[in-house]
């Protein structure tokens, strides 16, 4: 079936009539095309921080579970994911039936940090060479800059070496940080994306903007964890978490205002929760247009894919009303198109 969609294409709002010529959009009419959706067109939703295929920390990937998780993403209108950290070496286990995928290999971490059973460990000085090896096999390298309260964070010098090796191999670097020290080191090193970023000094946001370091705040899952942590007994770990999580939404807002590229990622179960992340960003004070951009056209651009234009990959989600004006529309897409195929 040849797919056709038409309507107001975001972010510009220009009215377009698009036909899927295989896996590419064209404005040239195609005989026999089927109109599957009309209204407001979004160039596919994006989840830039998700780890499908596993549900228990440290578990090995399960192909059947992976397929189920990818279906959940598709049902939510997600046509592109980034998986920054895999529980196994880069797979052939992502298939054509799921969203487009960009990924990093197994997480890189210091000895004694991160989740048992996942990741590759090394001494700090060994991590740049490990990053070079991973960069030869994937578009991203994922690094754990800091972990538990009291753990030493990676230094800016080590992270700079990792960035240098990854960039030399044509890959980019995503860094997990939830402590001020790790976040500051990541920014100083010029990493490509800061994941979570809880505890980050807001004074570093202008530097992030100027050097192109994106922020993936994973706000919805941090907010949900905040509610649980508030009911825990007092501890050093609880104090650390509350101090960062309570201002994390304000950090996301400040990042947008500073010109930092904001990316929407869930890092949570069940999969397909990107709409909850968009809602969390808006609830924190991010404009709906910017929150949707973080989960669609801006994220796609960041990952190297254009939006709704001739020659672009034939992905789209169609809504019956402007989702920026009514976020409830995001829960009920009229149509989801991936690789020129009608899915929903």
C-alpha cells in the first residue's frame, strides 16, 4: 500500500501533502496512494534514552521481550529510539519491525560502579581505549561518570580522553551523571549529551549551549522516584536525591532558556512512555512547542534525520488536532507511519 498523509506539518505548521515513495517522502502525487491520516503531522516521536529488551537490572537481553518493548514504543508513536547503553554487545537483535535505532555499546564504568552484570569496567585511565574500541562498532559510547553517593566521579581529563577517542572514530559520547562533580566534568570535557544531569550547576548551561552538549533530563522517571524517596527514612542518599530531584524540572526549563538542546528520554518501564515525559517537561514549565520538539523534530535532527520534507525518511505521526495546544491528542494518534508503512 502506498501511503499518503496531509495536514499541518510541525514545527512550521505549513500545510503539506506527502506521499511515501518507499522509505522517502515526496510531494509528487503517486497514483493509487491511500490517505491514512489528515490533521496535524509530527515527524515521528523519539525516545532518546530507552533500554528495551530487559526488565530486571543486570539481566541478559530477551528477544521476545525486545519485540514487545519495541511494539510499545510504536504504539505511542515513537519511530526512532536511541539506546544509550546495551546489556550485550551491539546486536543484530534490533529488527526492521521496530523503530529506527541509534545505540551505544555496553556502558563503560569504573570498577565497583554501575549495575552488576551490565557494562564494561576499567580503571579510569583505561576507559579512553575502551571507548575507542566501542566507537568502532556503534554511533555512541555511553559512560558512567558517577554512581552512588561517595563514589569517585570520573575526572574531566579522563572524559576528555574518551571524547577524543570516540570522536576520532566518528562516534559521539553520552554520559550518565546525577552528581554535581560528574556533571561538571562532563561539561568540561565537551561530551555530546548529558544523561539525567541531576545536580548539575545551572551556571554551566551557557557553556553546554555554546559547545553543543545536549541535556536528556529523563524528568518523568526522576519525578516519580522523588515521590518514593520522600517517604524513605532519612539517609545521606535520600538527602542527595531530594536535593537534586526537587529542582530538576527547573533545570530543564533553564536549559531551554539558555539555548541547550533538550532531548526527551524515558529510561523507565513500561516502554512507550514518551508522552509522559513530554507532559512532565510541560508541567515543569517548558513550553509545549519545545517539549514536543525535544521528543520529535529536534531529537530527530540531533540524531541525523530530517523531518517532514521531500527526501526525508517516511516517518510521521498524525493527530486530529494540534498536540501543542492539547497534549491529550498525543495519546490518540490518527495514524503512525514508519519507513513508509502504515502501522496504526
